[in-house]
């Protein structure tokens, strides 16, 4: 076994703390990565706290992983030692179902294996990127360009692909008016991709203080949703709303901002949605959801980012400051993603 060290939650009530554990040996189809940076996703905190389902403890969170390859199995074809590599939210899937064959492993009919807080096909719990090393089968490892800041690339593996995938699926681009709801880790990537794809991008926010930041990211317009006059001015105007908000919010109000045939795309995870049928019927509107992205599309997104010089805006932290980072993340006090410098482990 490979000796690994990381930060783990021993249960849902305890803060993260250093923890030594074991990873499997590098098998013939495996890649071992020495982790250099790991992004901090809001879902890390939800999972540690058992917000969605009872977790598997001890839990080493982290699914925005980048680093350098230190070992490859005998049958690995696509990767070499010393190359940069990344791992996102999944580390395995059945590989044979309809969705896996279509490159939609995130929707694997058998269920994909999550990078942490899951169990591998061998039944062993998976441990994430708040650690110094990880072993992953080749099919779930991504190539990372050396042209971009490596630390700022980490959040692309979850926040990036989660916003890139729906914008591509609905072919959002030139001639479209796109509203991005929420300006956090996901939202700021949604703005960057929307702009890069040629859409006219508006940030919708409850807080006027984010106007400058939205413009700095490339957004064309900014609307304070608590201001009735500003809201009225954009009624019935958007082709798409990319909704990244994970707190409860008034879906009917936002649906009223869509034009006829508009689509409201949910990528956040609020506790519930409450939608009046007339909000959909009046204007033939759709509410849709999208979860991360498949492996081929994640690679496509990373290549697109390298070509167009797109990374996440990050704040680097020492791993010992992770609890403070969580506290700030809950308050929305981060621009826009914390990334752990794993060298501080
Ligand atoms: Zn995530
Ligand atoms: Zn499958």
C-alpha cells in the first residue's frame, strides 16, 4: 500500500485534522499523482456535515485536484511520469452503460464513484484531494496544460466543468442573452465561459457591492435583484439563466426574467424548488438541471481554458486554515475559490 497523509473529518461534528491513511498500490491501469493544489468546493462542507446523506468517515474531502504524475501502471497509455494531471469529481464508473459510452460518466447508470465520500468497485472508501497523493485509473485522469497557473486551474475540475457543460449542451453563445445567478465559485466561471462563448452576459445579484467584480470578470451588465426598477427593466429578456445559487430563492421571479422559450438551468443545490405552473406555461419556459460533466468534455474544457487563457480567480490558503476558509465560504467571503497549497500539509 501507499502511505498517504491528508486532512480528514473523523465525523460530522469534528473539525478537519491531520490524518495518515493508505492508498492502493498503482495497478496496471492506474496513475499516481503527487497533489500540489486542491480547490475548496462548497460541496466539501456539505458532505463533511452530512447535509445531503450520511457520509463515510474518516472523510478526506477535495475534488479539484491538480499535481504531477509520479508513477504510471504498465498498461497506461495516455500519461507519463512528470506530466501535470488533474482529477475532478469522479474516479470510476461502469464504462459500459449507454451514458458511459457517450462520455457522460457523471450519469453512469450504475452510479459513478465519487472522488471522496464514495466507495470504489473494490468496496474501499475513496479519499479526496486534501492529501499529498492519489491513485486513479487512467480513464479518470485529465491532462493539464503547463501554460496556465496550476493552482488557478484546480477549480476548473468542478466549478469549471459544472458551468462549461450546460453552456455547451444548450449551445449558449453569440446572439444569446445569458444571465448568471450568483457570483461565487461556480458563477464567476459561468461569467467567464459565457463571455468566451460570445453571449451577452448579465450578472444577477442580491448585492450591489458585486457590480465592480462582475464587470472585472467580463460581464456586460449587472442587475441588483432587490431593486424593483432594475428587475422590471430585464423582465422577459434572457434566453438562459445559469442558476448557481444553493440557498433558497424565488424561482417564479427569476422565471419571469426569461423570454419565451427561455431555459433556466440549475447547477446549484438549494434545499427545494417551488415553481408555480404558470411560471412555465406563460412563455413555454423550461427548467433544467446539469451535473458536472463527463471526462471527454472535462478534457475539452481544460483544453479550451488553456487556449483562451481562462482560469479561476483564487485565494490560496495553508491547509491548517481550512476551517477559517469554510467559515468565510459560508458567508460568501471569497473571490472566488479557495485553493489549498498542498505543500503546507
Ligand atoms: Zn465541487
Ligand atoms: Zn456507466
